[in-house]
C-alpha cells in the first residue's frame, strides 16, 4: 500500500523514513554508483529533504519500505532548476500547483523476486492520488531515456521540456512533466490493473485508505 508522508504525519513514520533513506543509498550510491556528497553512514539525504518535501512510500505487510518517491515544491529549491536547467529548451513550469518528482526507487530484493512492477504501480498510483489530494496539477521530472518509454505508457499526458541530452557520464536524460487530473488517475489505474484507491494518509498502523 502507498503511504503519503508530509510534515503533518511524518512523526508516525520515523522507522520508515530511516528505511527510505537507507534504500536510497542502496539503490543510488551502492548499486548505481552516483556521487552524492551528502550521503553518509548508509543513508542518502540531501538539501532537498526539507520539512516541505512530500514522500510516497510503498510499504509491505510488515510496514517496511519497499519503494519510494520524493515530491518537491517548485516554488522552493528543486533539482530541475538547480542541476538540470541545461535540459530545458523551453521555460520550466513552476508554481504552487507544480511539483517535481525525484529519487524514485524500489528495493533490490523486490526486483530480484520479480515484484518490481507491483511496487512501481503502488508508487505511481500513490503519487497520482497524492497529487490530486494536494491540489497538484503538474509533476515535473528528469528521466533516463531507458525508462522514459515506460513513463509515456503510464497513462499520464506527458509533456517534454526539451530534447534528450547526454550528461558528463554519457547518460541520456530528458526533462518533462505529466498532467494530473481525473483522466490521468483513471488511465494510470487501468494501465496498472488496480482500479481502487490505494493511498494511505494517516498513521501507518491504522491502514486507512484516503
């Protein structure tokens, strides 16, 4: 089940937030080899993890984190404007109803067991439901071109913000945003084969669906 974590309920998720930061380190530092100077002691936390950051956590039956995504308000510091502005061929959309997604990851053991799509479905649908709940109309992102086709097929209306460009490591990246509305939610649920609300926005031990 996907859980929405904000500054209003984060005190219920102390264990899960630590698990998420450790999962991010495992995926982005240990597995993918990213050079993230603020990653320390097996936890990947950076300057964008502030009290206004919103998190989507996919929890298993034991309430342990198996996948996650981060959402940042574009009215504050965020990655696209700070680090990836070179990917933009048109003006970046920013505003109170436009947020940026980043640090989407799935536990490696889930991938090894062939359950990665189930967790990603949980995260993607949870993000879409959370966006509608929070009044978010657009979610921007930077994606590797290897996974960009799966985003195009996700069910959202996808709007590129520039042509793909290679970074200093030769990785081909693209900046884009997805539109969030009732049609997008319907399409994402249909494409993922989950036709009911999945988002929990409360104490994780209550398991209530928003």
